């Protein structure tokens, strides 16, 4: 299993702090996921972006380096196309009168948000449990 | 004499082993929860990202892991109390013996 503490933590502390670091890493990951989901929801109606065209849904993907145990989170744009709506009066309408909307589906985002929140809570509970166990072990 | 008090097979030795085992179990559960999802979405696009799809934790698995976590914590607490009692008994024995 990868070491989530990094090379700077002394060896005797690794066993004790390992579960805490693992849960903290899980919480940080879910927070980043929730931030990306919130950004998607906030831009669900953004029709123009600096890159041109409507907003493209973002996804956060965690990658773990097995050698160091470090987790990095990359952002990638969802390649799917948004829905086409016939609206000839819209300033962004094409020659046929269709407007391409952002590819953000609110229902999907809400489901993802609930899942991210659940996992964040689960990691927070695991962190509290590890803390309680560590404290109990120190009382022996 | 010392072996009879602290050696292999004695209560403190067994309880210490139990604590180490429960600690390892907790670490494994914490790792499973931390790796619960590798992408911010479980949609088909995220599935296409490969590794994200393979490790996503389901609702049922989440509940199972949380139940295991509570179970491990209670067992750890009970084992720690028993070990504390065993060490207290040993201290009394050494003081009065």
C-alpha cells in the first residue's frame, strides 16, 4: 500500500498517523470533487467562454503515484456535446437557428454531489474513529 | 518467570496482537473509503476514463464499510480496556509479590 504521509514523517510515527493521513487525504479529495461539481452547477447556463462556445462540464480525476503515495487531482473537460435548442432569436444561434447549450445535466451533478458528500462524511467518521483509537491506545 | 508474565500465549501478548490486528483492519477500511471514488462523477464519461470506473464505491459497500468501521472501533476499545486491566493486574502482582 502507498504511504500517504510522505518521506518526511519519522518511521515510528507512520503506523500511528497512517490512518489519519489516509482519511485526511480522502476528505481533501472529496472536497476538490465537490468544488468541481459546484463549478459545473454555477456554469450550467454559461453560453460563452474564453475558449469559445458554451461551457464544458469539468471532471476531477484523482491519480495516485504508487511510488510516492501522493495523490494528484487532474481536471478534464467532458467531451460530450450539450443539447441543441431551436431558438432563432438567440444571439448565439447558428445559421439554422439552433443554439448549443452547456453539457451540464443538473440531475447528474446533484447525484454526484450527494455521493461526494457521503464519501466526505465517511472519511470524516473514519478520521474521528482513528483519533479515538489513537487516544485510547495512549491511555493504556 | 518473566516469560510466564509477558511471553507468547499470555493474556497481554494475545491482547497486544489483537490491538495490532484491529489497527491494521482500521487502516484497510480507511484506505477503501479514501479510494472510494477516483473521479468527481460516476457518469458514463467518467466510466470511460478507465481507472475511475473500476474503483468507484457503491452505496451498499459504503454502508458495509461504515459498519465494519464501527465494529472495529468497538472491538479496539474492548481490547484496549482488557489490556489495560491485564497490565494493572501485573503491576499489582509485581508490587505485592
